[in-house]
């Protein structure tokens, strides 16, 4: 198994690979362009503004990236709503290939079986 670890917290726009760029607009100011989020491999949970957080109900998210097993009978949602910032945490990053394009200042990702990389 290959253990991929992103060591830098990065503040970049993001889009899925192999499709049209998807800009995510946030209604808050983070001291920079407000269509950004922090991609942080050191933060477990993904923290999103409520308008984006609620869209997850209709998204195709994987249980591995969405729920944390805390006991044999209990799982907890690994996303939480916040008002003032957005963080893409490490639980949501599992089994995704993350590509940093520093030239275009773009973060891209696509589902990947990391055990086969």
C-alpha cells in the first residue's frame, strides 16, 4: 500500500480532474479571493459554509470519506458547518489523487485507489 500524504496546507481554487472546472463561490471573506478553501492534510474534518455543506445531501460522496467509525455501532459525519472559512480535511482526501498546479494556481482531485498507486 502506498501512503500518500500531503504535507502542506494550501490555499487554492479547486476543481475535479477530467471535467470542466467547477468554481465554488463562498459568501464570506477569508482575507483573499472568496472562492478559495484551505486544503489541509492536518485537519481531520471538512469544514464548510452551510450553503455548501447542505449540498452534500445530493452529492455522490463515499462513506469512507464521509463517516468516521467511532465504535462498532457508531459512525459520525466527518463534515461540519462553519460560517467564516472552508477547510478540505484529510478524511475527505482519502483515496483521491490531489494535484497542485502552482502555475495555474489550481487544486484538482479525482477518485483513486491509493493502494494501487
